[in-house]
């Protein structure tokens, strides 16, 4: 078996063509490989974007649940007089506003 040594792909091309012809293999042009590499690159970008988007959706959902829980706790603490009524009312209002904003982001559909 012949060794090719440290030759570049361009230098090896005549030998590759000869072997391909001998075994009835189709020879692809370099531009075909470039197209394949571009397609693979686009696929990898799309896959990573989808993963990030799913992670962001998960984090948004968890944030909504956390704000809802905190609001419920604050209402409960207010009713049980654990926290000053006025302070609790202030926190409840702002937590409701944060929840509304998060729900708008979720329903926007671009996230």
C-alpha cells in the first residue's frame, strides 16, 4: 500500500480521483462539501437556539410560579397578621404587577 505522506488534499486529488474511478465511486466537488458544511452549521445553530429558547421558556415559567407563590404567601401573612397590613398590601400589588408583566412576556410569543 502506498503512503501519501504529508501531501495536502489538493496534492492528493489526482490519486483520490484514480481510486474513486477504479471503484466506481462518485467524486464530489469541493463546493459540494462547502454546501454540506454550511447546512451542518445552520443545523447546529438552529439546534442550539432551540435549546436556549426552551431553557428561557422554562426559566420564565419558573419565575411566574415563584412570583405567584410569593404573592400567595404575602396574602396569607397579611391575613394572619404576621406582617403589617399596609406593607403586605404594597408587596401584593407589586408582585401582581410583576406577575402581569411576566405573563405578557410569555403570551407575546416571541420568547
